[in-house]
């Protein structure tokens, strides 16, 4: 080899830390929950507000030359969808907190960032996301079995059908199913990192944080009473199963009460989520972030008369109150706040 070429190659090797930075790392953040973690701000609303002079400044950092930026340093895996972070990684044709959250984290770290999102609408912490150490509520399962059996009998008689009767074993198997699916998705994504994300080939994944955004389906049938206990079990089990005992954990506190005080079961879930910061072993590594204080007041003001003023409504919102009004501004504010909380925990 030519001596000059040899020394140039050696210099590049030293500066880059080895061939293709093979010893580099990628910061991995897990996003989990139900429909609001899926993301419910319609893309057409983002498009409108990003080009409207009154709101364009709020989205300017997400766009370049009139188009949405697709990050080449922040990647996302949302079940069967994956790629560089941009709009549209929520429910179909929608966007969620991942857009702003990933943008903030990508700007903050020299290493590339990977978001692994596992979210399914309508899934409670009490049942489907129930983690192993929370145990199985056998009395509730027996009651559920009796209720479903009676319903199936009536439906069969009414419709002249012969549908099979539910079994206790089948009902019991549903408990924790989403927790198990979440863990499988995370582990498979990390195991297939090189093939799912060729740009990250050779990188070492580093679990850096977890964001939980859920709560609506735990307002029913007394599940709110157990929320604090189930949340504590969930955090401990996630850390144990991922072998990350101090994994920074951010909880997006229910905020569908908007500007009004929460009441009843919603208040109970909020208080349970907020209490996690004070649990022994969670202080300094768990943060609960209020979302009602981030409400998009323009969307909140127009929602009550949205049917009569549909054109004006579609300039600010795109869904129901339980989906944070489908407000792009509100989802972005929450994503930003979650990212800030993660970075605070990582600095502690």
C-alpha cells in the first residue's frame, strides 16, 4: 500500500473510532400505552397548521423547504411500520407524541435515537397490560366468565347460533397479553436492529428511557382503585425483564379533563400516576408529567360547537376529547414535555 494512503486510512480509523463506527451506540426509548400513545392528531391538521401564518412557527423546526423533515438520526419502529422519524407514525394518517419527542431527543444526543412504540387502543393496565408480578385476579376472572357465559347463551338463543362457551382458561390468558406483546416487540426489534434499520448496522443499542401514556380504560369497573399498585408492578417488571434496574421512566398523566379539574375515576387514575414519583425506589428515576396543563385552548374552546362550525373546528382539532381533541399542538406539547422529563432523569 502507498505510504501516504496508509497513514490517511489510519488517521480516518482513529478519528472515526474504528471501521464505520462499529463500536458506536444508539439510544433506545420505548413508548407504550393505548390509543393516545398510538397518536390521534390527523395529518391534514398538521399540514394546515404548519402552513397557516398564525401557527406555522410552532411547526417550523419540523419542516424544511416546505416539506416535513424525515430524520436521518432518529428512527422509529411502530409495530410493522419503521423508518426515519417524520409525521404519520400514529394511527392511520395521524401523528402522536413521538414526532416532537423524537425531535427533541434527536437534537439532544450525538448518538442516533431509536423509538420503539408499542401501543394498542382500548387496552387497560388492569387487564391486557397487567404485568407478571401484579398477579391474576381470579375472583374477577370467575365473575367475567359467568357474565360472558350468560351473554353467549342469550346471543345463541336469539340468533339461533351455536357459538362456543368462553372458558376460564381463555379469559385468564388475556391478562397480561399486551405486556407480553410489548416485551416481544422490543426484544425482536433490538435483535433485528441491523436488518430493520440498515443505517444502524453495527451500533450497540442502549436502553435509555421508557414513556408510558395510558389510563382511559382503567376508569371502569373499579380498575382505578388498583391503578397505583398495578403501575408500580408494571415499572418494576419492565425494568426487571429488560435488565435495566434504573431505566428512566416517564408517565404521561391523564389530561382529558382539559382545563377543568378531574373528578371521579379520572382523578383517581391521575393521583395514582402522580404518586409514582414518591414510591420508594422510584424517586429520581420516575417522573409523572401532567398533560392537562398543556391543553390546546383554541381546540378546547371550539369543540363544544364543532358540529355547527365544522370548518372552523378542523383548523384546530381532529378528534374527540378522550383523544386530546386530536390537537396537533397538544400532542406536540406533550411530546416535548415527555422528552424534557426523560433528559432530566438521565442527567440525575
